């Protein structure tokens, strides 16, 4: 009996030593990876990660500063994204992306956190042998962070929440984007250089799905005392992004405030479909959208 106990104790001791050895090896491996990460110049990471990836997407960027952070992370300050033609798309005050090679089997996990126009942005990305995915959430971000809205003729003074879900197995990503206003003070919608004020806005939002290299815009809407406006249709993605083909419809429904300004409505009279409904077909590319009668 004593012999069996001795053998059992010996095996337990061996197992404990092996476990300790494996833990030490893992700790050394992790320390080596962290040390190697910070030995590589930050400029190389920026050129490979930001420059290469964005260039493939037909985008370019500017930043106030770029640096690495502990344990394995990158930090951008004053980040701005532009299309290839130089049109500003998004502005972010700060953005940190943390890498974890141990957080996703067969790939890499990326934790994202940032600040944009007074709000917070968080997310998780996963990149592996069998595809990639991205989930992003925005809380209380100012609409002025999305500079592309102003280029499209939409100005909104307020904040929004948003949720982006994307997955890529091969080819173009599939997913959805939903944006919902939290607070809006005022706004303006411009069509062919004509500013249409939108006071006392009740809500604004966006709902879109993307698949087969297309974005299906279920609706980009603004509802206010003066005007209700909605855009819906398809966007066929291309590189550069401003070359993406547009096939959409803009619907305008003047409310009490705008109906009193007949001189403004006369300028869009050709698109009138009924007493209080205007429909405008939008064609062309994202860089050059034209109204079609």
C-alpha cells in the first residue's frame, strides 16, 4: 500500500513540475512577444497597418500623432480619414487598438476604444485564417464626426448612437449598420446648393445592410418641424470609394414650417409627385451624384 502511495505522490509531483514548466515557458513566450512588439519601430507599424490597408480600400488618412502603447497596442490622436479625391469622411479625436494573439484561436483579436466628438467608440475585431469580423459601437458621438454627411448636404447639430456588425469569409463583407439620433438641436439639408433649414428635429437615423459588394440603404432619414427627408436605395462599392455607383431616391415631405416658404418649394417644383410629396432620383457615383427627372 505504501508503494502505491509513493508512486501516486511521485506522479503528482511530476505533473506539478510539468505544469510549472509549461507556465514558465508560456510566460517567457508572452514576454518575448511583448518585447519584440516594442522593439519594432512604430513608423513601420503605421506604414504597414494604416498606410497599406487604407490604401487598398481607396482611403488615405492624417493624424496628429501615432505611437505604440503597453502591452500591445497602437494609438492615434487626431485621426481623419479621406477618400482618394481628398474629401473628408470621418474625424476621430483618439483611437486605441489593442492586439491579442492569444485572444482568438487561429488568429488575432483586436480591441478598439476611442473618443469622437464628445462620445465614445468601442469595438472588437477578429482576424483569422477563415475570415474576419468586426463589431463596433458608438455612444453619444456628435454628428460632426461624420464629415461625409456635410459633404452630402446634411448638417446636424446633435449626437447619435450606432452599431456596426461586419463579417468577411471571402470577398466583400456582410453585415449591417444602424444609427439613431440621441439629441438634435437643429439641422440643414442642402439640395443643389439650396439650403433647406430643418428646425425642431424629432429624430434622425440610418439603417443599412451590406452584402455582395453592395450597400442597401434601407433609409437615411430626418424628421423635423420644417421637413421630413429620406434617402433609400443601393450603393455598389468600388475602389476608390468615390467611384462607387449610386442608385437612390430622395423623398421630401415639407411640413408646416417649410410650406410657408413657397419660394423654396418652387425651386424643386419639377420633382413634385403629389400635394406634399417630392421624389428625386439620384444617379451617378458617390463622388458625383446627380438628380434625374
